[in-house]
């Protein structure tokens, strides 16, 4: 953050870091430019902010010229999971349980006509969940299955899996098998299914959207699949931010600084660290120090 940053600037910066859409980012960065300190030491910061705003505005204009399409409405934002399955596997119900989405839930096959989008908020981190039309639908979108970071393969029996596998031949994302509707199984059927999963060493979770069984385990599995850490920033004399910086495993102090603003690490004079990667509270560390999940960093600038 810049020297002598005002409360208004810090508030705008927080909104920028939390922004999920292009419009939110544009609004926040305009406010950051407006409230940024105006002196020689902040010239580089202002130049960087204005350059970034210009790029965002150009992207916004390009989106308008292309027009709204179903693909635009599900533009990838951060970590993306895609629900894939056969008709009546319970994908829409699962989307509604995991996210803020309210898709149409129907016993009729192929009721999902277009991709439905929701946001999973877990452990302070947001991830995008997309429910695709069922396999066999003319609206099934292979491009999303091929580029998703994680595929949530929703089935109700092992035979379903055999039908789905051919549709994932070009997918590179992590694959989690979800045995849905286990509330319909009797104890013996459930025992046999658990034994099969164990013997085949399947990356699978038993779930029920009716009873919510297995859903917390699924959220935790998605979080671990993301392979990220949460790093919290704080200002001297104040409590840490409630909103973490999300970084990949192996990231260091410099990565954390650059994630706040490009070039910010060059203005850092000293960094104080408290958390799992520190030897003691308020430890002084360098830019190459490797961070761990839930670390708290305090940047002091020149």
C-alpha cells in the first residue's frame, strides 16, 4: 500500500481484492485512483493503477462488442469446478446445496438447458461451480469439461461412471467421483459400495443432497484440490484483514506483495510475519520467505 494511504484508499483497495466481476474491479480501481496520495512517491503507483484501469475498460468494451452469450456468462473466474453427469443424477440439487445458485430442480431428464453458475464460499476462499446440461443433451459443453480445474462426476451407480468416462478424454482437471442419493441405499448396499470404493482406490465421496451427508467433506476436498494457501495482511496496530490473499503452495513474501499490486514488493522496506511459517510472532522476514496457510503478514513500505 502507498505511504500515508487514507482510509478511503484502503477501503477501495479491499473492494478491489474482493471483486469478482470486471465491473466491480473497474469501480474499485477508479476509487483507488481518486483517493490515492498525490505526491512524488506515489507517481509509480498511480501510473500502474491507470494502466490497469485502461486494460479493464478495453476488455469491458470488447465484451460489449461481442455481445452476451452463454459462454460469456460463465467466464472462468479463479478456480473452477464443473458438475458432470447423466440425467437425474442430482447435479442441480447439488449446485443449490454448495452455492448461492437457485437452479431449476426437476425429476424430468434434461431439465438443465444451459450451464448454471454458482459460487462456493468455503474457508474464506471462493470457487466457481458450473452445472452442465446432462451428458446426452445437445447443450452439453465439452469446452468447459476440458478446461475446468476440477470435475465433480455425479453418479448414482458404478455403471454411470462407465458411460461418463469417454466424455472426459481431454480433461486435465482433478476428478472427484460423487456417489449421490445414498439415502436411497439400505445398509448392506451402502457397505458394499464403500468396500468397492476402497478396493478400487477411487477418489470418491458418498453424498446425499436430501440429507446433506458428505457435503462438508466435499467442500474440504475441493479446497485441498485447489492447492492454495490463505495469507492475511494487517496494518501496524490493527487486527488482520478478514479477507485472505489466496496464493498457490510454495509462494513467498514477494508473491504476496505482488498479488496486492504489481510492483508493490519493490516498495517494501520490512515485513513482519506471524503464523505457521514463523519461528515466533512478529518475526522479521525477507521477500524469499516461503509462506504457509493462515500466515499473517505486515508490510512496512519505504
